[in-house]
């Protein structure tokens, strides 16, 4: 059965006109990991300056999908975006207009720098308080929500940056999605399997950089008036890396050592895969590759996805090594 790609767009809740689709050259949705803002861009043939520009703050809703030859269609919501800017260009190749937007969940107020501190709060308390302040709901994994933090300071940091820093301590992910502050463990998404035979193009970098076999993080024990160390094995071969900052509690030091070990593992490989449109692939999802050469097969992490619609619909998946590393 033949399948035909399509795009569906509304602006401020109203379907766009036929002119939008007639003049559309390409549309790209970038699904970013963690707190990075998803974005969209629409490129138009604007030879007669006929493409209208959205009003400031307009909300753009986008779906991609496929139709069969009998009129049936399946589609996937690609995101809700706020209009950000328009770019106009021209030359021998023609005149073009590009309309760009960014995730409606990543508002500018979350990047405003602010200083404060939290004492004797749980992770759930902190995420919930900041979510309420920005008029969001909060979704925090139960095992993370109950972690007690005696003291943590936020100095001249935006809310998104601060919560990402907090998530990194515990090997978690923070992301504003769907009107919620989502604070969850890595690895909750189901793996997506991609074969070499699914791909139109691919590239892999396996990086034999110096590795660390263990990470240590210090914490200050007030009862002994000294700095003690917690450690975490990385699963790689190499020496010990010591985190410079001293943390206030044993639990935070252990979490920081584990999180840094996972980051070191992710730095051991990267690549990209381009294949026919897959709207189901999301940033941060595990990617299981197969049918490539042995060094490239196995588990990776999706570090970002570009969904591009022009005459066809293609997906480009950026990947990085999993937390246990690629060797």
C-alpha cells in the first residue's frame, strides 16, 4: 500500500489557508532533549510577497502524518509552538520567507536569572514550588520526589537551567512539556529499533578518548569536620576522576558521582541516522541499531530529532553513546 506524507497546521486554533500549503517549500520540527526548546521552521516561496506573517505571540500547532491511496490517514502531534520571527531572503534562486517558532512550553520567564536558596526541601518540593510559580503543573518520579536536600542555592540562574542542574545531580531529566515541569529518571522511554536497511544515510563516530573507570565526589561531614568521598564505577577502563565541588551531603555526592559517570559514558560516541518519516521517535529515547558493523550496533541515546517535510517526509536522528559508553 502506497503512503503519502502530509502536514497539518493551525494558527491560533484555526486551520491555515490553502495558500500556506501551495507556497510551502519545507517544514522542519526539531525535537530537542531535556530543557532545550523544541522549534519549528516553515520555508515558503514568496515571489509575490503573498505569504501572510503571523501576529506576535501566535500559537502554531503542527501534525505530520501519512495518507494511503484510499483516503485513510494517521498523524502524530509534533508540537505546540509560539511564533518567534520571520526571515526574508532572495537572489537568483528566487524569493523566500521563513517563519520560525519555539516550543510554547519554554517561555522566556523560565530563562530570567534569579537568586534564592532552598533548605530542608525534597526534590518534589522544589520542582513543585517552581512549577507553581510559573503556572505549570509538576510531574516528578516518586523515587526522585522524596529525596531530601538540606540546602541548595540558585545564584543568577534561570529556572530551566537550575532544574536541569538539579536533574543532572541525580541522573534525571528535566523538561517543560505539555504544560508540566517533567522531572524523571533517564531511560523511561521504550527503545526504538532502527536497522541499516531502514536508513537512507548514516554516520557514526566512536571516540577512543582517555576514559575514567571511576568518579569520586566529596561531601562535607560536619560531625568529623572533614571531606569524605563517594564513588561510582563508570563501567569503562581508566583512572579516577574527582569532581571539584564539595557537596553538602553523602547522598548528593553519591548522586553527583553517578551522574558524572553516566555523562562520561555518553561522550564516547555519536552519530546520525536519516530515514523515512518516523514521527514516533522522540528526543532522549533509547535507539537500538542493528545490521550495521559491530561497533555501531547496539544501544544509543537519541540526542535530538529533525522531522523535515518537503516533497517527502524524512527524519534525522542525532545519537550519542549510552551511559555505559561505547568502546
